[in-house]
C-alpha cells in the first residue's frame, strides 16, 4: 500500500519543500520556497496585458479572465501553504502516526479504506488537473501540425492568452514564451494537486477516525469495573478531543483557500459559461472550456465534499452513545457520556466568512451555472 499523502508530498518536494518538521520550524523561507509564488505572480502581467490589449473584444477578454482567476487562486493556495507550511507537515506526520497506530491495533477497517479512497481521489484529481494543462499546451501544437498537413498558413498563438512586452509570436520569443507558459502550468498543477489533495485526504481521514470513534463508543463495555471503564472512557474522550482539534486546525489553515475558492469559482462560472455558449460551433474550443469548467468545479467539489463529511460525522457521536450499552454504566460514567453528547451537538464546519463548505452550497453554484446558460442563450 502506498504511503499516506505520498503524491502530495512528491508535488511539494518538486517545489522545493522538505517534510522535516524541525528544519521547517526553525528555517526561514528561502528563495526556492518563494520562487514558485513569484513565478506564478509574474504570469499575471502578460495575462492582464492581454485583457487590456483586447479590451474591445469580449470573447477574448472572457477567455483570458478565466485563466487570470485560476492564477489568482493558485497564488492564494501557495501563499496559504507557505504561511502554514509547518502546520501542514505536522498534520501529515500526525495522520500518518494515527494510521500506523490504527493498523497495529486492527480496531476497524475504516481508516484503511479511507486511505485507499484518499489515494485514489488524489491521483484522479492530479490527473484531471494535468490533463487540463496538457490540453491547453497541445492546442497550438495540434493547430500548427494541422496547418502544415493541409498546407495552409497558421497564425501562431500561445497556449494561454498572454501578451508580452516584446514580439512573442516570432522566433525566439515565441519559443521562450511557450516554455514559460509550460513552467507556469506545471507549478499551478503541482500546487493544486498538493494543497487541494491534502485537504480532501485530511477530510476523508478525519471522517474515518470519527467513524472509528463511533464504533468504539457503540461497542464499549460499560459493565467492567469502575476503574477500567474510567480509563477506557478517558481514551475515548481524548480521541474525540483530538479529532475536534484537528478539524478546527484544518479549518484555520484552509480559511483563505476556501474563501478564495468560493469567490473565484463563482466568477469563473460566469466567465466560462459565456465561453461555452458562444463557442458551440468550435469543437476544439468547446472541449477546452468544458474540461476547464469541469476542472474548476471539481476543485470546488473537493472542498464542499470534505466540509460536508466532516460536518456529518461530527454530529453522529451522540447517536453512537445512544446505541451503546450506556445503561450499564455507573452514574459517574453516565455524566461523562452526557458531556460527550453535549460536545457533539455543535457541528464542525469548514467555513470562511459567510461561505460554508457544504454540498448544499455546491449545488447552489451548479444551479446558478445552469441559470446563466439559459440567460445567455435567451439574450443571443
């Protein structure tokens, strides 16, 4: 079985990060750490220049804005990780230790299944982001090859809608800009795979540990001696407190990302829907923007689904207590169980400001997208 968070760790290592918590804690950010951030920020200049240069062409402006917004979201994710990199590595190490302890005790199968699911979703998400980036890169190449095969003249264009302060369509400027675009895309895909992949993996593992806690409570033997029951119940309470702590820490470090994800995705939906509706006659453009739309919605779904499962499982503790043999417990243990129930009444929400990461909000944005399609087609 692959190591937990292995794919995300590989992406971060490729960006110059180390999983050594002690080194990360005492060493300031170096050039290799912020170079990716500066590199992605630098891409905003040619993107915005393209928007300004084509400000009278709504189709080109909206095509570029979708990429500008994606780049802005990547900047938020990189900044969030750099600001909390020690906490990220600490959580990775902690979840790995919890996974090892769970496998050694062989208590339940929840954690093992969660790790398999997290690994699968992480790989699928990375593949989705990578294929979208590759599709952008291959577009101009396919057009060049097609034009050569047909013997027609092809006007060069960059993979992304960019405008540089020099001749970016003639050699060697075109080749340099093409390589620059590829490198920016690699950084964007790597950080998206790492930061977003870690969130859904953390969330799935938290759900598994909450399910393990439910199983422990429901199968607790309260008919044991008072001392034994107190010791076992203390371990359950400590486990519950740890899961609540990890859930809140996850919310804290991902607050800027969740806020940016909701705001920017909402804007991207309008921009990309416009592109989809206005490019129905071009198969290449339609496939491009459809895949791009699917990619950004998948990013939002990851956060909404992760927030939903954490909220749902955190509220199931009191049900587990009710399903247990609580009536066999002593009065002191019953009071402790009542405290556990009270703590579980408050749902654990992954939120940023007035945005709550939930499937209800995800469905709301999907409905808005469908409404925009109807509106734009009616205007046309």
